[in-house]
C-alpha cells in the first residue's frame, strides 16, 4: 500500500499514535500499548519488555515502504537504564537488501556485506527527543 503511494514531498508521516489507526500499516510484537502521556498531552506507544518488543513497518518482511526521503525522524523517550535499538532495511538499486542495526546492546562495530551492527548509546535518556537519522549517509558510510 505505502510503497505505491506518492512520496515526492519533503516528508511523509509513517505513524502517529493519535487516532484509531496509524498512517502506515504496521505489526507489533510483545507488549506494545497505546497510552495517554500527560507531559506530552497526547497518546504514545508504551513498549515494555526486552528484545522481543518491537514495531515493524511494513507488517511483512517481504513488503517495502518505498520511501525516498533522506531523513528518518523518530520521537522517542527511552527510560534511564533501558535498552534501545533501531533496525533499518534498505533495498538498493541492484535490489540488494541491506540492514543496519543501531543498538546500545552492540559492544563493537560488526560488518558484513549485507548487515552492519553499530554501537549506539547516543540517545538521551529520560526525556523526549527527536532522533534524526540521515539514512542515505548512514548506509553510504556503512556499505562503501
């Protein structure tokens, strides 16, 4: 669905906890709850648990979002003492699927031709932040 949508604008909203549905179909794993957050005065997704708790866009590994935007911005609040990971998958012009895993659980950089694990402990804890990832530069640096 989203892969065939128009993405020529400056941004596209993939997901919002507001309303009954997000902008993009997704799949949740583990304990993911929509709750009202008083400080932000809106609904948020509360993801409690370990590595088994995640949100996947799109719902199937075989589908594509078809995004063309350079930057991915995540609004996150990571509690103090909790783990945090983001995995990005990109299909390049040769239809090769490459993955980057950013996680504070990664102790050292590990790279293969198709997968890179990067230590990632830069997210400020205990406060809401806009985490901006330059997807183009990240994948170019990791796989060139």
